[in-house]
C-alpha cells in the first residue's frame, strides 16, 4: 500500500541557504527500514521539496 509522505515545511526561511536542502534530504533518513514499495513516494516528496526550495517557493 503506497502511503503519501509529506515533508514538513520549515516555519521560516532558513538563514543558511543550504538548510532547506538538508531539510529535504533528511526525509531520506530511515529509507533502508521501509519496504521498497514506499521508496518512490519518499523520493517524490524529496524531489518536490528540493524543486520548491530551488524555485524559491519553500
């Protein structure tokens, strides 16, 4: 069963521009503990968070 994984948005824009990237990548922690079927949703959530950060929407 695929479950949507949502990354929480930081409360305010980080002063460190790399903090948003690190925050998005933190969602990959524990990936080894998940069944492979759940990896796609996790990767898509990270991709969306990185895209939003890079475009300035996050």
